[in-house]
């Protein structure tokens, strides 16, 4: 199982030979695998899986799957979390029969609302009480 907040990435390789030197040369020359080796962090878990399938006439099909499990960047985790929350909210709204466009229209003030606020007169603020400095030391 892939760890939480990690991503699994791998490369499948196929060989029709069991010659280890040839397989190693091909693996070490594979650009995506070289990217894994140049990863800038030590927080990486490498894996390799091989399966050899014998075929008639002394032929073998060799499959190698190599890759790495890498921790995702915090920004990517936050982006995925936001996308998931947005999908869940849209699904919930769909289940409830709520149309987002109707909600936005309901949020806009009507002409009656604006008239009501226009009638109210702003109350005059009382000035703050005067502070008299009598030379007292407040920190003594």
C-alpha cells in the first residue's frame, strides 16, 4: 500500500533476454529511472519487481517494473484537498437539489433592501472621554 501523502511512480521494462549485463545496461540508460536516482531528497523509497515467463524454444519474457514512492509537496497536498472538498460540496449540493446559480441570485440585495438601508440615519458617535494626565506613573 502507498503511504498517505505519497505518490507511487514506476516504469515497466520488457526484455527478451536473460543476459544480466544487457538488462542492467538498459535499466541504467533509461531516462525515467535516472530521474528517480537524481531525486533531490532522501525521503524516497525505491522498488524493483521482476517476473520471468518461460516460453518455448528456450526463450524468456522478462518484465521488470522499477520505480519510487515519493512524498508529495505540501502545495500539491493542499491543492488535492481543496479539489476534493469542492467535489464533495458539489455532490452534496446536487443531492440536496441546490442550484448554485439560484443561491448567487439570492445573495444579491434587492431594491427594497437598499431602500431600507438608505432610510436609516447613521448615529453620531460620541467622542471618547478626555484623558487627563496628572503625572501619575502607571507602572510604579
